C-alpha cells in the first residue's frame, strides 16, 4: 500500500490490514450474491475459569469489534467466551458491492457459531449492531439466552420522517466525507463528556481509511449499508422477541442515521432515545430498560463502569 499520510497518520487499507486488533483475528469463508468472501472475527476464551457461556458481540456502523476491548476484558474476566465478528462490510472484513441485509448478517453469524461449535449465546448489539442483534434473535430465538441492546438504532422506522435517498446521493456524501476535523467532530459528538484518549483513536481509524486509494469502495459499502438501515426496520417485530432483553441507553443520545435529510422536528423525534427506548421496552415481552445519565451513544466507552454494572448481572440472571 502507498505510504500516503495526513500529518503523522499513515493510511489504512479498507480492510484495516495494518490496524492491530486487541485479540487475534481469524477468517471464515462465506458467500453472498455469488461472491466468495471472508468474514473476520475474534474468538476469545480468556485466562480465567470458564463459566461455560458465550457472549456474541455485534458492532455499530462506524466501527469494527475492536472498540469492544474493555467489554471483552470484563467478560473474559468473568469466565465468558466471547465471539466478536466484523460483519461483512465492516472492520477487517471485505467491503463488497452486495445486497446488504440484516438477515444476511444474522445468517453469516449463525454460520460462524456453527463453525466454532457454539450453540446458545448471550447477545450484545450496539447501535446498528442493535438492529443486527434483533434480527439474529428473531431468526434464531432458540440460540439466544439474553439480548442486550445498547443504544440501538431501529427504535423507530426511519422511513417515517426521513425522505428516501438514492445510493448515488449517499455514495457522494460518503466519498466526500474526508475532512479529518469533520470526522473527529462527528466521533466526538457521540460523547457527552468527550475524552480525547477515548474518541481520538476511534476517529483516527476513520481518518486513516480515507487516505486509502481504495476508499471509494469503502464509501460504496457505507452507502449500501445506510440503505439497509433505512429500508429494513425491525421496530415492528419487537413484540416477537423471545429472550429476556436489556435495553440500555444514554440519556443524551440523539443519533439519527441519515438525520441530515430530515426536518429538524423529525430528527428530534427520531433521536429521542429516552422516549423511544421506553416505547420499545413496553413492546418487548421480557424487557428491562436502563437510562444512563450524562451519557451519549456509546455507554460501554463513555460510562463503562455503569454500563458493566447493569450488563454483567443481567447476563448472570436466569
């Protein structure tokens, strides 16, 4: 890869080839739209006495599973095995031109669990990963013992309030989203009390990818996955969720995918995580809802102690 740089930041390949993950990465062969692909994943057993249970992690749209490091450490320290895949289109996995669907992501993940010999799992899904986790739990209810939705997207149907956009419009936005300061401000906006030690490394990954000569392919994938979020709501199926569910949100989270295309009043409604999570918890049959004060879109990084204080006991409950 060319040694393109901005300041002191070296370029990253669009599969984060040069980026070191917190644990060893392996690959599983999968197929989609007649394409052979390789899905990246981490399978972490930990050094502590195993409790015989496995936790499956679903990442958000802006990141791969690398940002779950502290959660993985807490889980393995408590005896859990952790499976953390980068879904096709994210992280170290490829960025193909395919029809992205939450059903596809769920099926790929089920194939990964089968490959690893893992039967039932507790599931954590953050942000867009909350939609993937919901679809996984709906599709494979017998495999999910506990479902945690951390500031999940999909608490509303974004088609109601946001005008439909073409793939070309979304691609042009993504391919021109390369200003380092704009990207840093975007990631910083996920936090109520942004700590540079936390958000700047996350932003640097996104900045470095824009320096890749293959960045247009990353942008194409990003545009296609935005369409997935927009076109494939899960909200209407919450009443069908079987496992006990923890819905945990930051009180100051107002993230709205494609919110720049919405009228201000619609963006405010679609980004009201406190109200939307309350409505969701009423519809999910076995739901517990937690709102973390002074917290934004990524509780496991902004208020990790508080997040884990709710998450770990929930996993241990029966």
